[in-house]
C-alpha cells in the first residue's frame, strides 16, 4: 500500500480571497531580485517532478507580506498577477489567509514564521541548490533533518535556530529536512538576495 507523502502532517490550508494584485512597488522589487535568482537556477522549475521551487517575499506592514503565487517557479518574467498578499497565518493549523489574483505559495507558512522572529526582517528568500545544500549543511545554522518543510514543526525549528545558533547574525540557514533548501533573511530584499547570491558565487 502506498502512503501519501504528507502522511502524518497537518495539511496546508489556503484561505484565499480573490482580489487585486499587491502594490506595484512591492511587485517591482520582488521581480527585480527574482531575476538573478532565477538566472542562477536557485529558483525555477523541476521538470522531472513538474513542480516549481524557490520563492521570495517582502514584508509590507505588520506581519503582512507579498509572496509569489503557487506554481509560479517556471515563469520567466512574473507580473503583478503572479503575487499574493498574505494577511495572516495560523501556524499550528497550517492555515494561510491570502488576498490577490493567485493563491499564495504553499511555502508561505515558513516565510511567516521567519517574519515573526524579528521585526528587522523585511524580506525572505528561499532557494534550492543541491551544491550549496550539500556544502553548507551543518556549517551554516541548520534545521533538524527530521523536520519537514511546510509543517508547524519547521516554524518552531526556526525559532530554535534564532535562539540557539548564529542565525540572527548570519541571516542564512540550511534546511536539512528539505532537500536542497536554503533560506536567507534581510532588512531588505537586496540584503536577503545578495546574501544567497554571494554564497552561490563562492561555490
Ligand atoms: Zn523549497
């Protein structure tokens, strides 16, 4: 008997209100930094499994943030129609409330957990890189291998990294339980993206 891969985990639930695209300035800034990440292959589309990977987000006000929509990793040039405003989350119920022309990425919960760590965090970049993941696991602050992405446990795991490791200073981390996954945070999208791109260039 085959088991669904999300066996044992709370299923992600999106509470989506269809509406206008997020503000133009946020979308422009996200597109600006998405481009070099896409060109580096850190964000993109996995043809073998037909899934998009990687995403970035920008805090607007309070705990709200703009993030790329679900399954947009394959799109070369994203427009306002590919972004959604996350207006709130319930971490332990794995529920995301979002507003926009498209549903927010299923990875919004982890982004929300990172914004909740510190008010100085204004941007989050999540990428996939087999090479960086292998090289940096256990060197950079690293989440536990038994914690899967998109689960309430991952949100709590980032709280632990913030308390117990150099994550607040380094602002970049590896997710051992999410193959190829890394996360960077910053006071701006430029800071978060450059942190990741700088590490990538050093390979
Ligand atoms: Zn991922």
